[in-house]
């Protein structure tokens, strides 16, 4: 048979894209070189937030995606641990508080449920937080999901509508026709004939791109977290430091009063509880190629920063650390796009730390794009051609 | 603060002790860490006499070999930290060690080893059946530690699953400790271990159920084991319905083989190979017992489950090779020592069991030669790369 679409990459993006295409009635094959959720989607944290997004398109897409998660949680029979825990961004200094207030005000004026809470309210919401914090941004609608269960949920629900999954399948070639259109994906398990290919391979998307002569500017950016032993509840929401914004949007330039170790490892405090009563403590991001070994100094820096905000962490054992690679794009926007030069070739990749959050909306947008329908948002900014333009003007 | 050592050896069983002794004798500053209260690893629960040649301590009981090695290590100026767990290895040859202090507290140390020898041994496989997590179901090795090291009986009426050497020897030792082994259950059509061990069990009148497996552990009111339901199995080792019978007991011990403990080599990105005969995934190594990562050596059961005597010889090779890598031994001297120990290892890998292991090990050495060839320096992770931003 000839598939309508072959999706490459079975992470949070690829599984969602595959599911949404099946919903529209396309015949879909999903390929991965490993298992489902084998890469970044099982080496990340668990939240989907709007409170870490820049105002505008970024927030709009995040919000739509989070709403979509809520609907999927109701309709899917596969439980992906949807948890509307809300997010608190806490401020250490007056300067941070002022910037946070301005940010929250802007988001609220766009209609999003986000507001400042004072120091006392903060203590009531999170009694184990350090006592000297000035307050923070409260976003009640932010959620957490189990990232790899999201992938399995999309696959299981997709299978009900005919999705074919090919795990542990290695691609040797993407065959194009005489008029340069997608024709087949050649693998070690045989040829998969297909009218379209969607490259959802995340940090590995450049490897897939090279098979059709494309240079996709995605780089692996390492992220690392610590896991505690199961504990009594000490944290009720997702809690992050406002300085996290700094590591995410380098244009916002806060000076934090942190140790050289925390500075060197670019550590931004964030914490959440898990369903198994462990604590997930982050985080550090850095460029290390594909090396996902844990780094002792980074672990120490994460712990140090965690204890600054939750002093009781000092009494809790860390049992493990893990790292993954995030698909980083220099302008911090994902690529959700057709490729003009190759009919039938699409890219949905480069979400960096937002893949879990943007998974549902990316799947929905990509299905609309493939079906030739109008997209829910104007996604011109996410087009692959933006890089070609950048190169030409450079 | 980071401590500096020439060689950090993880695991003070026969392999780790031998490695530490050889490296220290060559003049290296050696730190040997082990999570247990005593050095010697499994040797201290081996109350039986060893077989083989005099070079391999034949006629000596395991715990006496252990004592001898610990004495030799201490005399060779090996620094031994007990109750010290290597909780991680990190880029830059750093080993994190959680040490229990005299006052009962814990302290985390980071030790930089110019070379690291991982001799982490093996862990027991489990068999899953209904009720397998009940109190009273345990590994045969755990039961052996209880009777031979801690002098505590794990229970009174024991059902042993598995008739390899571990299953046979531990059954016998449990009886010596005063337990009743009420059944020996084996899925294969005949007993797996040496005839000499099996004969002891037979003479003692232990009921032997070949072509059988345990399908359920029954529990009493508190949930503790009160019996084992066993059933006959077909050629595909599937239980045959209708053949179930219940054996009252308070303990079920599982002797289902061992697998190498490879977490630390995996953390160092050492290349691995899959060798079922040796227990599963093992780090690939060369004739120096060096992994794919330069300066990281392995020895003993962590490189494939064999016997204590093999572990000892592999440890000696790793210790000599590490000392050679540090420039403490001349090439000529090191090569002749390694060759001496290799000859002894190979003499141990004979007979029907040994030959299979020999073939598997040769496969590992050959794969190493083809795929890795020379150990690669570990890529140090430096400061934040600036390239992408």
C-alpha cells in the first residue's frame, strides 16, 4: 500500500502529529529508530505552561495546547497523568518583582488567567518555600502530564484509527520521484511507500533532513534534572524562579545573586512533585553535543539552587539524576512547516524545552497543514523558509 | 574537595582485591571501596573448599581465601573504605562515594582516579510468579549470606527454585544450618549443576522436581509465604494446567542465575556486548581488561558471570594493566605478568561449562578488536560551549 503520510520520530511531536492525521482520515505510518518516547520525550520534565512563554504567538499556542490536553484527558482511554497543578514563578528581588508584574499584567491584558501573589499568599500556597521571597506570578491553568505516557497515549489512540507503528526501524534513504516529490522511505525493514513525509525527529531532525539535502538548523541542548527519594509532600504546584526566564529568553537580562557554580551551569531553579511522591528538581541547560552523562558539578549546582528556594531539600536524598537533549533553534521558535522545494516533505521539530507543552497543538496544526485547511494560527513565523531568508540576507 | 588517587577500585570482592593488590605492589596509590561491612565479597559466604589447582587455592575454603587477600591488600598499603558506596562515576574520571562514618552519619566524597577499576560483581536474577514479592521469597544468594555470614536462618522449610551450582550448594548449606529443604524445583529435564553437589542433595533425601516450576507463592494471614504451588512444565517451559500441587513452606529461594552489575560502566559510556552465556550485557574489554574508554578497567563477574577464581585472575590482570598505564611497570615486566595470569585464566575456562565461557569471552575480545581496537580517551566535558548561542 501507499501511505498518505509517514511520520518520522515517535516522540511527543511525532506521535501527536500521527494521531491528528489519523483523526483526519489519513493512512499513517509512524517510524522511529528506537522505541516510542525513546529520546527527549523520556528525558525531560513534565509540565506544560503558558507562564514561561513570551506574550503573543508563543503564549497563544501554549494556551491552545494546554486546553487541548484537557480535552484529550477526557476522551482518551489511556491515562497520561493530566494534572492541573498550576505554576508559581517566584521572585527574589524588587527588580524581578517589577519585571514579573509587568509580564503578568501584559498576559492578563491579553486575556490569560495570570496574576501576582504577595509574599504572604506565597507562603500559604507553598509553606516550605524560603521565607524571604517577595511574591510571584500565579498561573492556575498550567498543567503537568507524564511525557512518555503522552506519547503512548497518542499511539494507542491512533492505532484505533489505523495507525501503523514501526519502532526500531532505521531509515537508509528517502526516495524522491523525478519531479523531486516524496515517494518512499527505505528502511532496514523494507520500503515504505508514501505520499508525504513529516520529519518529527527532534534533535535528530537534521539527520533526516540531510537524506533529502536539507540543512535543518537544530542543535542538541542538554537539560538535566535531579530526582529525590519519595517524600512527604513539600511542594504543591510547579514552582520556578523568575530567573528561569533568563535562561530561556536570553534577551531578558536579569542579574541574579548566585554562586559562581550556579552561574557557570546556568542553573534555573524549578521543582515539581510526581505521582510517585518523588520530587523532580531542575535544571541546567548547556551545549554538550549528544553527551547526556550526568555532570557532578551541575548536580551540585542544581541542588544548591534548590536548597536556596526550598531549604528543607537539604534533608532529602537525591536518588538519581538524568539528562536529555532538547532540539534547540537559535530563534527559540519551532519549525512547523512544509518544505517548498520538496513536495510532500514537512518538518515539525525544534521545540527545545516546549515539545511536551506544544505537542497537541503542533499535531493539530500539522494535520491542518497537510489537509490543506486553514491553520488555527498564522504559522508563517514557524516556516522553514525563515532560515533560507536569514541566510540570504546575512 | 576532590581526593586524588592513582587507582580507584570499586568492589572489594576477589576481583577488586586482586586488582588493588597488583596495582599497589607496583607502587600505585590505591583506594578500594566497598559497600559492605567486610572486604572479600562473596568469598565470605563460600564455606566450601575450592576445586582446581593449587594456584587457584584448591582445598581452601572461600572465606580463608578472602582473609588472605584482605591481609595481602592491607600489607600492600591499599587504602580500604568499607560501608562506602560508589554512587556515581562522572566525566573526568570522578567517582562519587557515599561513606558511612564512625558516628553513623554519611559523607559524600569525590575521588579523582587516574585510572578506575570497576569490579562490581553480579546481582541475582529474579523469577516472577504470583506472590513473588511476598516476605519469604528471596534470592538464593541472600539466603546464603544469612546463614553463612550473619548466622541467621532465613526460615525453616525451604523450597529452592533452580538446580545450578548455586541452587545445589545453597540447598546443602541451608540444611547444614538446620533448615529443611522440602523441595528442589527445576524447569529443565535434569539437574543443572555439578554431579558432586547434586549427589549431596540426593543423599540427604531432598525431593527433586525436574520439569517443574513455581506458579504461585501462597501467603498466610500476614502475607508471609505459607506455601509454594508448583506445576509441571511442557517443552516450552509453560506450566501444564491440572498438574499443580502445593508444598507447605515458609521460604522460597530463587537460584535463577546472575547478571553482571554494569551501571557504572554504562554511566561512563563504555561500549557493551550481549553475551547470554556470561549473564547478559557486559562491558567490552581487551586483553588488558580495559574498556572502550581509556583508563577504565573492569574485572570479575561485572565482565561476565564466572567463578571466584576467574575473577581473581582477571583482577590481577586489570591491576597490572592499570599500573602499566600509569607508567609504574615496564612494558616487558607488565606483559610477562599479564601473560602469566592469562594462562591461569584460560586453564580455568575448560570443561563443558568453561569452554562455553571461553568461547563467549573470545567473542568479546574479538569484537573489541574489530569495533574499538584501541581505548578512546574520555571526552572531557568542559565549560559551557559558546558555539550555539
